[in-house]
C-alpha cells in the first residue's frame, strides 16, 4: 500500500515528466502574449480595487444625476451627452462586475504559460531561468510585504492621532473633539464601503489580496522572461506530440463544463428558492467563465496544431472546418453579450414575442461544445495522418 508521501512523490515525478515531454511553446511563451496578460492583470486588479474602495458604485454615481424627480430614469428623454454618460456608466459597471472573472482567467493562462519555469526543479532549468524565477518571487513577496506594512502604518497612525487628540476631562459635556469632522468623515466612508454587506465587502478584499499574492510574482516573472528570453519556436514534432495529451486534457475540462451546466439546472430545479436567491445564476456564471477559459485555451492549442500542418488531408480539413465553425459561434456569442451588456442594456427584455438574447447565448454556447470537441478530436489525429503520408512517400 502506497503511503501518502510516496503517492505525492509519484505525482510530482509524473508532473515533471509531463512538463519535460510537452513544454509550452510557440504562442504560449511569446512576448506579446505574456506581456498582454501581465498588463491586463495589473490594470483590472487596480480597477477592481478602485471599485471596492468607492462607497457607492460607479454606475450609481454616474446615473443618479440623470434620474428624474420621481427617481425614474427615462432613456427616451436623455440628450446625446446624457446618453453617453449612461452608456459609459454601464460599460464601467460591467467591467467592474466581470473583473474577478477576467483576473482569474489571466492568472490561469499565465500559469499555463509559465508552468515550466515555476514547476520544474532547478536542475531542469538554465541559470538565467533560475535567476529570473528567484528574482520575481523574491521581489513580488517583498513588494506585497512592504505595501501591507505601509497600509498598517497609515492605519495605526490615523487611529493614534484620533486617540491622542481626543479631549479627556471631568467636565460635562466633554469638549468637542478638534478632529471630530475627520473622524465622522472616516466613519461615514467605511460605513458606505460595507453598505452592501460587511461579509461581501471583506470577502472581496481578502480575495483580491490573495489574488495579488499569487499572481504578482508570476506577472513579474512573465514580464522578465519576455524581456530577456527569446521565445522558443513552434517545433512541428513537438506540437504533434502534444496533440494526444491536449485532447485528453480538453476532454476532462469540457466534461467539467458540461457537468457544471447540468449541476446548475439541477440546482435551479431541485434546490428551494435557487432561482430567486441567485444560487443557480451564480452556478451558471461560474460554469460559463470556466467554459470561456477552456474555449480560449483549446482554440490557441488547436490553432498551433493546424498552423504546423504542411499539407492538407481529410483529417486536417475537418479539424479546420470545425475550428472555423467554433470561432464563428464564439464571435457571435461575444457580440450578443457585448450588445446586451454595454450597448443596449435593459432594452431587449420586457416585450412579448421578442427573442431572448440570453437564450440565444446559451444555445450558441451549447453548440460550441460539440463543434470544438470535433475540432480538437480531428486535430489530435493530424499527427497520424502525417505519419501515414510520410510512409506512403
């Protein structure tokens, strides 16, 4: 019987062998890809932090002045400037809503790109890779510690000043606090931060801090590697060698997506009040996010395989056909989502006989699963087609 220690050792050994046999290459380690993910991660983390530190939402701040005296927002009575403000508010609100999912997607994609350097022991890396990895993690944690220390010092100093400046006498009523206005403003500000619920606010803050702790060193490493290291070229044999492993990994992930949708339906059907309290909706959102990640990841991998094909066969033609179908479905889904989220929010529902775009999005998403599965399945067999071709020649 294997002990837990031996079991973990075997898992680590299998992971190292898998990384050595199928290292990331091509687009996954390109400078533009890594730098884009790094910039998006930093920008959206700051944006998400700003939304957390605002006592009221950006949408409320921008849209409240546009409401009439009765508190109702009449879209048909807005002029061009007011409509622009309204649309901008919806865009900013939508970005804030989807920021956590965008950040998590960037982290997963960055980890996939950097998994060779971050996961392999030193004996499998060259000297520059070891130096870059040590620098990134040391610098990342050092910056996080110093930021945490600075915030602690600022908070303690503020509390100390408010404490020592408070008059303490035996007179009644007590003299007025000279900094009472500052204390009232701070109290009102923090009350506004937790107006939507203390648990929700502090959970989001802790989640963001956890994300920064995990992502910041990887972001520094990705930026450093893209600056000093030349990206490895796509090697055809390596791409084809990765294809069967890629197909198995895709199957596991797509089963998670399908299982997530089934679980969401079951939650909405069997769990009491799940449709009203948002539980089923949250399950669908999380499943859709993971499906988007699988879509991006598998599209890039399939594109690399098809790009490495030097001649057309029936297998590669079928893989290309279903790849194009998958991308068309994905573009259509994204276009409808952007329209109903940012361009025409709230204007597509409520009319009888009108097509529900959410239903269309769900249908397109369901159609993408078999289309992409067929694309990945045919792409994973391209290697066999090339072997057969070489043998006939």
